[in-house]
C-alpha cells in the first residue's frame, strides 16, 4: 500500500508527490499558479530550455474549446498540450479520438500539436520538452 497522498489533493503552494516505477519527486507549485501541477512542470522546463513566456510561447491555463495549453510564437507552427489521463477505458477511447481529431485539425492549419504525457513530464521534464521542441512526440506508448 502506498504511503503517498492521493494525486489531485494539493492546495496552492503545497508540495505534490508523484509516483513512478523508479523514482519519487516533489514539485513545489507556487501559490496562485493558474493551472495543473504538470502544466507547471512543463512551463518551468520550457523556461529552462531557453523559452520565454510571452516572447516564445503563451500558456493558456483555462484553454477554451479548441485552444491548447502552450501556443508557440517562436516557432509559430508548434503547440503543446499536457495529457493527464490514460486511454484505458471506453471514455478514454472517446478522448483519444478527440485528441487525434484536434491534432489533424491543427495540422491542417500548419501547426504541429505535441502531446506531453503527464507521467513522462513528472519523471524527466527537461528531456520531454527538449524532444517536443524538436517536434518529437512520445505519448500514446
């Protein structure tokens, strides 16, 4: 039985424990951060990769229908979205179908949408962001 607190129960400014098969990490999410823990991990990894909010990308924490978590200004043909869930059940199949459709719709506009797996973000955010910035996706197995 895990001694970790359940995911999704943090208060602003509270540490989050993440569990993987090999490591455990804590992430301090600052008070007032408008999005999820994994979006914060991606946001800070983008900054470490040399990307600057407002100059290179825009974070959209309350993305409207059709919007993405991270819209890029430089390069303008890139977008990223954190994927929190798994596609293991019937509702997951519907979500995956929507994700594939969104990716295709954005591709039709010349934008490459890269999905960022939440578990991969927790385990190795800098590698995953570096890969995504090279238009390489590692989600969906």
